[in-house]
C-alpha cells in the first residue's frame, strides 16, 4: 500500500497490521519501514530482562556461595595462625636444646614476668645439683635463653614447664643423669607416668589415656579459652595437677585450641649424648 503524506511517500500494509517507524534520514527524504506487530512483540520479548524466578535462583546460589565463604575463610585464617605458632614453638625448642647443649641443664621458668629464670641456687652458685626453681611451670624465660620474644602470633606469652631434676644436672654427669631419668620415668602401667609428681603429658589418642614424663613442654593457649575454664589454656593444660599437660598430637577441637611442643628424655639423649650428634 502506497500513500502520499505532505509530499512524502510512505510504504506499508494495512494500519491494523503495521507500524510506521522512521529508519534513517537521507537527502531530506524520510524513508519508513514497516514490521508486523507480532514480530515486534517477539523482538521485545526476546530482549526482556530476568524473570523473578531467574533472579530468585541467582540470589539463592549467591547466598550459598557467601555462606560457604563465611564459614571457610575464618578457618583458613585460624589454620594459618596455628601453623605460624607451631613454627614459633619449633624455634623455641631449638633454643632450649641449644641452651641445654651448652649448660647441661634446663632453665627454670620465669615466674615474675621479667623474662629471666627464677632459680634458687641455695647460696652455692657454682653447684647446680642443689638448685631449685620457684615453680617448675611458668612463663618462658626468653631473656635467659637469649631470644627476643616469648609471644605467640596472638601476642600472648608462651608457657613453659620443665622436669624438675633436669635443672640440677651439670657437665660432669649430664648424659648419665639422662639415662637415669629415662629409667625412672619408664612405666608399664597403662595410665600413670613413671614419676607422677613430676612433669608429664597425657594422651587422649586411646581410651586408657596413658601418661609419660617429659623433659619439658612449651605451650601456646591458642586464640581463646575454648573449654570455658577462665584461663588461656584448655584441657589438662589448665587442670590439676599443674605438671600435667596435653600431648603434642592433640589438635583443635570444639573445646580445645592449645598448641603444645614437648621433648622426651630419649630424644635428648640421642641428640646430645650419642656419637656427639649435636
């Protein structure tokens, strides 16, 4: 159908089936093209946005992803902190072994907060065999060890416990004393350590909870008080007796996040006394 309107020519079908839409302007002539209503509606429908159902699905998937990230990211962060603290404890363990190698005795804990061991020499400074500690559990004596800090990655002071006889050894009988400690602390009892009144650790890996004496223990209280004991430490690390601690292999649980490093007498004897392996 051809029409003449105001000197312009328009092309189209019946008005009931067409729209007239300007297409382009060239040489002052207006050319129009026509499309069917059904085609126009189809094109409009094809160009439409998301439906409510599609938006709901996207929001649900996004919520699931966010919930996973909220749960996983903090765990990754805590795990990194735990690994960093284990590395700190390993370095302090090396420092303690170095001190023991040079002095042939372990330092006493720091009980007054100045970073130095609190040792009573019984007025015989040259004779260590009659020395005593103010306490055999306390803060790490980092100044005595010659290291710059006794803090874990959460900026809390590290705890330190020592087998009391090991602070009385000297150069003349150090390795023989270690052999005696190994013998004295050996036990065939399924639960009790050889010396129940001295430093020991208790395992939770088996139901009998066997205990064994240790030369020393280094301890971080982790992020917070997980077991509600009102101390930085959890489990056996905060219970009575004070010289009982958790084993090194215990990992983070709902009521426990402490990090422990221990050394046995057998390890130290093999390290310091067998074939001069130090």
